[in-house]
C-alpha cells in the first residue's frame, strides 16, 4: 500500500513538472514571438554568431534582408556567403581587432563600419554586441544588433565637410572675419583677425565688441543691429583697436541672421590702413599735380576723342588769349580758330595734331602750327607735342593731352633772320666775287712781280759774276767782298721769290687724296736734306706712323719744311736730337716733331706761322720766313690745325692734326 502511494506521488510530481515545462515552453515561444515581432519592426538585424574567423551566423532576424540584400538562410552557417565577406575590406582588420579585444576582456562592443550589400551598395552600419558564455565561462556565441546608419553618416560627413569648407573659406579670406552674438560677444574669428588685432584666437573669443570697437560698444551695437532687417547686408566704416592700442581703420561688411532661435552677426572687416594711406597719397599727388599743372610755363590741354577741350592750365589760357570758361567743353571748330601749318598753308581740323594722335594712337613731337586768334586776330605760333591716353582694354586712345610753347617771337625773329640772311647772302656773293677778282689780280700781280724781278736779278747776278771773274785781279779786298755780298743777296732774293710763288700757288693747286705712307716720305726727306750722309751728331728718331689719306706732294712739303726747320735750329747744338712720333685720341691723330734746338719764347708763338716773321738772328739761322707759313696753309687745306710749343734754348715741338685721316 505504501509502495503504491509512493509511485502515485512520483507520477503526480512528474506530471506537475511536465505541466510546468509546457508552461515554460509556451512562455519561451511567446518570448520568441515577441522578440521576433520586435526585431522585425526594427531597422536592422538581430544576430547570434560563433566567435570564429567567419563570424558564422546561427540566428539572424528578418531585418537582414533589408540591411544586406541577403535572406537569413543564405547567411546562416555561411550557406551562400559569410558575414565576414560582407564587411568592407578596408574595415575588416579593425572589426576583428575590436571584437577580439572585447572577447579577451569580457566586455561588450560597439562598432561603426562599412558593409557591401548584395547589390554592391556600400552601407555604413552601427553594431552593438555582447558575449554569450557557456558553462565554463568561455565565449560560446556573440549576439547583438546591427542597423543601417548610412544616412546619418553621410549627413555627418556633409556637415563636417561644410564646416571644413566654411573654416577654409574664412581662414583663406584676406579680411578679418568675426562671428558674434547679438550682444557683440565673440564666438569665432579667423587668423587674419588675430593678426590684425595682434591677439591669439583664445584671447579674441574671450572679448566682446566693447574691447575692439570704440565706435560701437555693446549697447550701441545691439541697438544698431536690432533695427536692421535680418539678411540685409550693411557696409560701414569704423575703427578697431589692436592689443597695443593701435587704431586700425576698417570697412565692415556685416549681416545679421538667426540660428536655433538666437540672433548672430557675421562680419567681414577689411583693413583700410593701406587704402587710407593711398587715398592720402592720392590727395597729396593731386595737389602736387594741380600745383605743377597751373605753374607750368608751357600750355597743357586735355581733350577727349572728338576734340572737346576738357581742361586747360593757366599758361594755355595766357598763350591762347582765351579764358578757360570760353574753351572748356568746346571743340576747335566751335571756337572758330583758323589753323595753319608751319609753311603758312591752311590746316583742316581733322589734320590737327590732336586729331591725328587720336587716329593713329601715336605721340607727335615738335609740330609747329599757327593759330589765328579769334579775339586779337593775330597769328600765334605754337610748338606742340601730343600724347595719347589709353584706358585698359581699349586699343584706341580715350583722351589726348597736348603740351605747347608760344614761339611767336621766335618765329618772327626767324623771319627777320631769314630776310637778313638773304641780304647777307647777296652781300657775301658780291664780296666773294670781288675777292675772287681781287685774288686773280693779286695772283697776276705776284706772277708779274716775280717774273719782272727775276730778269733784273739775273742781270745783277750775271754782271757781278763777270766783274768777279774778269776783273778779279783789278779789285781790292773790299771790292771782292762787295761782289760776294751782291751775289749772296741776289740768291736770297731768288729764293724769296720762289717761296712767295709757292705760297700763292697753294690756294689754287688741286689736291689729290691718296693713301700716303708717312714713314717713307719722312725717310726720303731726311736723306735729301742731309745730302745722303747724316750728321753723326744728330740723333734722328722716327716712330712708326700710320698710313693716312692726303695729298702726297703737300704732305711731303710739310715734312720737308718741319724737318729742315729742326735741322736748322739744332745746328748750334753739340748733340742734336730730332724725334717724330704720333698720338691717338678717339678718332683723331696728332703728329709731333720735337727737337732740342734754339726753341722760342711762347709769348711770340702767334708769329711763328706768319709770312716773313722771324724770331731768331738771320746770321745764325738763315731763311726767308715763309716755310712755316706754307706748312700752316697746307695743314688748313687738308682740314687740320697746327700749333707749336717751345722754350728758349730748350727746344720746340710742332704738333698738327689732320681731319678724317683714314686711320690704319
């Protein structure tokens, strides 16, 4: 009986346990239905997976289809694809690292990464997961929830890009940028503002408008902007004060706007320091220009493209005899000016230098025109320069300014000079004719005199020789001496006549210009003058001289007379020295002959080249006094000049220059 009771109790207990298990199972199914219903209504997927390398899925909610494009049965047990393969290749290492770190520490994990959905669409997902441990406290599963955050992520990135773009925009602005609240408290500034006000970023955002703008303290600032319509841009000038107290003029371009129910001001402040300096410099420059413009002695006129006079200075008004009020805004035809060219012929308005500069775009210089004044009716002569003024991008001149001088007096003087020159030319022609006739008469006279003098000289010389030869024994010593004196003077007179004839012929003889080797001429002349046997007491030095263009005969005569002169005036020296050389200056050659002879006093240098002029005793240094005059005449005919330097008993140097010698 007792045994039956115990069996009955066990059966009752077992039935109770079975009933309880059924209830628990029913509750478990209810929980699963509730969870399934809950997960199916969430945007995302619930999962349970193994902690292996492929994250092998064991349980996945229905949201996996919308999230990945795959059905749950395609992912469970990696039937079609593993969840690892859906993770973006660039993010796999990060996901593995973070989950493994959580497994080691026994923590939950939160991740953001990208997956590649079934249609190759890249999506950003957020995952929250935790560990499911077994009886041994080892990780049996990972379970969690994954949802699509692509829209939020893109929006966040867009906001970040916009913020970066805005920051880049204000940081790259050349002007100071401020962002303030409605009370003028600084919220944000750029680096230009920091630099301009000589403050750090943190310093500036701790300040308000009171600290930088004395013209707009916070109360005035708020009152000022409270009356302005939102979104309206305002431009005004004020002053900002830097950290060291420097007052900086600025131009502020500001706009008020509302964000999250609060009013803000965005302002861009341009530093006007350089502009103010430039404006001041422009004002000063304008003053200087105006002073110069009105104080110029020359007339200055500005005209536009059709010749309308825009502006004229005081000198222009005085020269033209017209006040600016009568000419300003008018063209040349409207002023009734009659214009003539330099030769007196009429000039059309279209040919006026100003209009020509407009047509060609080129400046004109030294143009002479005459203007018949409509007031005085007198001709005013002007020398004019014109210059075009271009505006950028326009190939044609926009304006022309002309500068002119009154040359009326000069023009009248030129006319008088022209008349005087005409009269003078006639007188010169007449005098030239008279001189030519007189020269011919003088030449004829010189020839006649020399010819007529030669006959009596020959007679005197002949009869004197007869006396000396036939009556030599009948004459005493005095008579013989007198005969010798007569013969010597007749020879001297003959040489003088020859020199005079040679001097007179120099003006008539034709020059034949050829290359002349002066070294050859000088060597030949020296040999002829020393009869081929040079005096051993004479040191004759000849430097190498260049070949020149000249008349051979005339140059030979020059060197003959000069060398003969040096030989003569060194004849009383125990050791005689003659040096001939040449120096070069730019394109000019100067020839020199220097000796150590008798020399001369420089105060008589002007007499050296005169006919019959002598500075020394004839007994010691015989001659006719014509040789140097001949040299000067030849050098002048060759277009050159000659001069001498000397000192008594210390020698002399003769210099001459030839014009266009043809250097070689």
